[in-house]
C-alpha cells in the first residue's frame, strides 16, 4: 500500500492543512473512502503510528483518509473555525479531485475515536446525504467539560457556546431533526470499553437513540480508553463499513 501525506488549502479554515491518505495496491479504482478522525490530543499521523491499520485494510478496495482535526471536536465552533464544514465539504472536495475515488453517498463513510467518535457522528448526522455509514469508538458525547479533564471551561465554551443543548453541536438534536425530516439516516455503529471513563456517556447516548427509534448498533467490549482497545476494534469498524459500502476483500 502507499501512504501519501498531502498538504492542501482549506477555504473554510483559510489555511494549509495536512492529511494522510492510505491507498490500496490492488485494483485501479475508483474506490470508496473512509474518513477516519483522531482524538483530542492527536493529529493526522496517529492512526498509522499506533495501530496496524495498514495491515487491516491491505486487501480491501478502500481509501482511508486521515485529516488533521486540531482540537475543535469537528464541529462549527461557537467562536472559532468551522471544522464540520472543513471535514464535510472541503476535505471530500480535495480528495475527490486528487485521487481515484467514488463521490456518491454510498461510497463515503466516516469514523473516529473519542473526540473523533463524537465528530464522526456530528458530521454524519448533520450531512446525512454525504455518508452511508458512521462509527464511533469511545465517543466523547457529553456536552459538558469533565472535572480535571483536558478541555477547560473557557475552551469548551469557545467551541460549543454557553448552552450547546438543542443546537447543531448536540447529537441528539441532530438525530431528532433528521427523524423529523424523514431523511435517510446513515448506518451508525457505536462501541466503548467496559473500563472506559466515557462508558456511561456512551450507554446514555445509545439509550437516547433507541428512545428516538434511530437505528444503530451499540456494543461494549473489555478495554479502556487507549490504543490497545482502538487497534482491536477498528477491525470491527472496517467490517461494518464494508457491508454498508458493499465491498469485500480481494
């Protein structure tokens, strides 16, 4: 496989950004794409450095795109950059003009871990016409800062505003709006480790989706909020997305 690090200009952010792109060896394409998002303290290189992702996708006709997400939770900030627009619009526009990829909804999926897990669902639910499926590992779903957590109250309010509930930052709000419009809901997969400090937030979010009759898969596995867990369960996510994309291994 080939790993390309692309630097390109995001019109929404008004700056150059870096993106890692993992390209398959087999076949000529065009290929479907998985957009894979990192967590709060990481960058576009982390999935390749801390997992065996290249090994797991080596026989799949799939391009994996790993963008730089900064610390913005992949949402359009209350006071700051519009990271959701950057990921949902600028990034596919660039990828679909530089690589042999399919551009229809049925060939585009998104996923991530922790902040990126929230971000993947935030983007998929806000732009359901663009993604056939979305997954979250250990998603940071609570719309409030954690005591002694990595996000201060000042940073939290800059990102989400003083009252983020019932705004586009709120995944439950986005799901309700989508249900009300009777739009096509991307296939959703959510998982979390049973020793993860975000477990209760994930359980609560899954229950809320069930209450709203939003179809989704929810699973718990042994493990904590770490790369041992994510390296293991990105394989489950690849199986999930492959079914939604209609692809099989060579």
